């Protein structure tokens, strides 16, 4: 599997090692974001926080799903995850989405959440640009994740009052775009 997948991507003109590195860094961002969003979600309390908790939970679960969807493609292309979690955390494509100094400041928490999503949007857009018309499988995967990251960003930016996005919270369904990579 690795031989053919890697060969086809190389023949399409993509630097496979560069692509694999980006996929690993984005996988690290997804897993660390899942972790940090867990802490953020637990701290979303009170009248303001409770209204955001469900959205943060959806984004958190979908980020875990994104990690799970990325791993097979990394290995298909001959890559592998680092052996140590600290190394993996530190290579993340995005800075940690850490709890703000004042965990009761919901607006500061929303800023952390929206910044994390914007970083993810940039990362998957970069992968889409690199693979468009060349590596259909990686492109499809990155595009599916990008769709979900754009929705996450829109949800949090609306709470910050940055204007309407036209996106709505999904009820009962997680990873509608990336879910096909989890089967």
C-alpha cells in the first residue's frame, strides 16, 4: 500500500515528505486541540458558558475524529507518528488552545477557540492547495476536514459578535464531512 500510494503522489509532483510532515503536524494539532478543548469545555460554566458548551463539545469530538481520519493517510504515505506524546504535542501546526488566565472570562475563552479554528482552516487550506488535482485522496480528506473547521470557526466567531455566518449548529450528527474517512 505504502509503495503505490507514495509513488502515485510523487509522480503527481508533490514532495511527499513535505506533505506527510504537514499531515503529522495537523494531526498533532487535532489531538492537542481535543485535549485543550476538554479543559475549556469543563470550564464553560454559568449563564454565558453553558450556551457555548454544546458547540465546544461538538468541535472537540470532531477534532478527535479529524485526528483519527488523518492517521491512516499518514501511514499510507509512509509516515508515522512520533513515539512520544510530548514530541507530538510540540510539533503541532497550531499553538495550544489553553485556558485563559481567567477561566471565568467567556469572551477570552471564545477568542482561544476561534483562534484555534482559524489556525486549522489555514492548515487544511494549505494542504488542499498542495494536493488539488494531484493527490485526490489527501485532497478529499483535507477538504472534508476543512469544511468542518470552517463551521467551527463560524460558530465561535458569531458568539464574539463578528457577524452572521449562515452556518448552523448540527444536531445529533458529528463529522458529516470527515465521517466517511472513519469507516
